């Protein structure tokens, strides 16, 4: 599962773009997927460089507080079986 970043709009750019800040990083994002207008100071949820939703100030505060209190979880991949890898039958005798 991928989570969007919470970004504050710093300035509107040309076309449907904006400069936004996440933590100490700034980035240019696309506003093409938003149905509403944004202004500097607004908060948006960004995924893969696209603003997906505008947050009202209370939602932004709540989301920022939640993210600050929940520790990052380690990535776990349960799709790879534990133990030694089985030999590849196509590679047998190729050495």
C-alpha cells in the first residue's frame, strides 16, 4: 500500500502546477487531478507528484499529528518463501 505525502502549497506555478513543501523538501507538483482550486498555505495529499485532495486546516493538523505519533513500520514481504531458493531447472548443467 502506498501513502500520499502531506504537502503545503508554497506558490502556484505555470499551468496546473504548484511548488509544495513536505518536511524540509520542496517539489513541483501537478494540480491536474484536483477538482477544486488551491492557494498558497493550503495543504494537499500528493502521490507520485499529483495532488489528489485538498485538506481543510483541521484535517491537515490531524493528519500531521497522526503521522508524527505513529512510528514507521518496517517493510515486510510475505510473498518470498523463507529458506534457500530452489534450483532453477533451466540452469541445471549450464555451467
